[in-house]
C-alpha cells in the first residue's frame, strides 16, 4: 500500500505543466478635467418696516454647484463696505464647529451713507446696541449644505465648504426679524436708504 501511495504521488507531480499563452495588454488613458458649474437663485430683495426693522419677505440665496470631483475648500464670503470703501466680513458666527447647518447673523450696510468700520464691527458682536452701529442692520439666519457636504467658520470671517461630487445646494436663509440690538427706531441711528451685503463663492477650482 505504501508503494502505491508513493507511486501516486510521484505520478501526480510529474504531470507535464501546460504552457501559458503570452498575453499583450494595452491601456487607454483619457484625462478628464475637473468641472465646476454654479448657478444662483433665490429672493434677493425685500423692504423693511421703518418702525420695527422687520423685513416684508425673507431673503434667501441658493448656490447650486455641480462638480465631477470632491472639493475641500470652497469659501463662502459676505462683506459690507465701510465709509473708506474697505471690505468687512458680514458674518457673525453663532454656532462654531463642522456640520451641514450653521447658525449665523448677517450684517447689511447702508449703500449711500456708508457705515464706519466701528459700526460694522459692533453690529457683528454677539450683544450689540443700536447707538453703536448706525447704518448697519443684522439679521439671524442659517447656512445649509446638502449632498453630505460640511461647513465650518474660519476666523478670517468666512465659511469653508467641503463639497462632494455631484449636485450640491449651498443656501443662506435669513429671518425677517432683525438681530436684537441692531435696529431701534427710537434711536434713529439707521438712515433710510438701501441696505445691502455682497455674498459670493471664492476659491473655486
């Protein structure tokens, strides 16, 4: 029995190996550039009640971003001009951290009677007083991003958005009631005129 087993083993290992065929491979390489397309929509105009500062219609803006690649550092900026035509961040971050929704306040400045730098800075404070922020009004609101994107406030005064490939909506929505301490009819600090803020995306590839 032992000899038969040995014979079987020897016979098994002496089976001739099949010769492998030679295979030639080729690789096609196509370079696809990153593409980013942005469209904007929303309600960008409103009027306010002169006694309360209440907006008649809520303001909102939507940046619809289409990209074929993940983007890690698109910046969402908002600024107000002061009386020396210097740009100041219009954001007041009220909820730091990384998330898909951020609470904030947004400052608008008088477009004809430009506010001072001190007035803008006061309006951006957590607890402002109307007498210190003439010709600026702030409104609370939210910034939201979908498509599993994230937002984080940067100390430079803007939000950094992490955007995934596909279609993403980055939106800002404001409440109609002004932030406490930024509008008071009795102090007569805010002159009647157009108040505005410029909002834009930066660092797009």
